[in-house]
């Protein structure tokens, strides 16, 4: 099997790059044929994936963070190449959602008996694919601060600091939501459209989300006092927030969000445009390297119904 390892040198403040010698060493005895590229921009990475496909590469292995995966998705979807992932970013929610081990050497060992899991690839406005969660409101404001490194020290603690900063200026807003035939309008703190349970460095916003069930799970946090939001916030790490009377969980295949206010959507930790947006699922899937014997109907870290 011919594998192209793509390293994002910026991921995890250079962690992916520092790990490269180890990765090369772990693969040195492998029967597969490994090639390596270091790409500096999302465009360069996508272009390498497109070229790799034409040159007979059979698997893309990304070494980077959740943003690296997100930016690779358009080229992964277009080429149909399976995707492996060596998490070396700050949040590593993609690995968490896929049930990948923390130990990179173990992930590399999957190549001795490669197994691929097919997962849904939803998209925003028919063009931007995302693999985990798209969100607007308080969580997108936290993400915006995190991406600008305003007090972001990485991991869960970094997110908590950004939560406190975002809370200071945040105002609830009126939103119109259409989920297939269901319409809802009201004031919210945030709306998250999930194909997977985790985002934001381990926050289990949609505990019941399954990556291959052909539907999206929407978490609507209605307007609540800021102090109440702060009080409830720690529950999201266990996914126990869902029983709160002002939190609604709905699922569907086509979700439209619009607001009279200007609001930013983020997806997989990256800026993804302004409202109005439409998120759809069911048109495309990708294949992801998973532990051997991983049944496509079983989840990684999530509960099954
Ligand atoms: Mg799903």
C-alpha cells in the first residue's frame, strides 16, 4: 500500500513537525511504502492530496490537528482516498470522536492490519465539508477567541479561559431554525449541529451523535442568564447538560439557520462563514483509518442507542 504522510508544521505549535522523526522510525520496518510531505498552507495540502491520488497513493495520513483534518476534507472527498490521522494538535477532538488512542505509535501500528471506518461527511451551503460539529453563538465566540490565541493555553484549560472571556461580552440572539420539516424560532445562547459528540477540546455537546447514521444532532441552548450558562458549563464535558430544561436536542438531515443579527459559524474549530447557512448530510462519506476489527456501525467514544 502506498501511503502519503502529510505533516502540518504549524499544528500543536510545531508538535507534528517534532514528531516526524519518530513517525519515520516507526514506519521504517513497515511493508507499506511511505512518502512524506510537509505542507505550509491548506491550499498546498489539498493540492498534494489531489496530486497524490493521480500518482497512485492509496492512503493519506495526516499529522496535525483538527484544523488540518477540516482543511483536507474537500480534497479527501474529491479523491475518495481513505484518511488516517495522527493527532498532534491542541484539541484533538477528531481523534476523540473516532476513538483513536492517544499513543501515536499505536495508531501507526494500525497499518500492520489496516481497517477503515466509513463516516458521514456533512457540508455547509453545499460546499464546505465538516466532519464533527458546526456551531453558532456562544461556542463560536469562544472559538474565535481561541483561534486568536487570546488567553488560549491549549487543551481544556485554554478553552475554559476563552469561555470566561467570551461570556463577558456575549449577548443572546434571535434565530430561526429549520430542521427538515420542523421550524423553531427563539432567542438562544448557541446552536450546535453535530455529526460527532465532541468539540472544543473534549466538550461532549451531542452525546448521542453517531458519525455514520446519516443524520445530524442539533443542540439548541435557549436564552439563559449568563451565570446559569457558566454554572451549567462544566456539565458539557460529561454530556449531562442535555437534560437542562432550556436545552433542546433535535436530529435531522437538512438544517437551516438564519438570524437578523450578524453571526459567525465555526465548524471543526475553523471559521466557516456567516449566517444564513444550510447544513446537509447524506450525500457524501469518507473512510477513516480505525483500529482493526472496528465495525462501521459502532462508535468510538460515544454511546450506542
Ligand atoms: Mg450523525
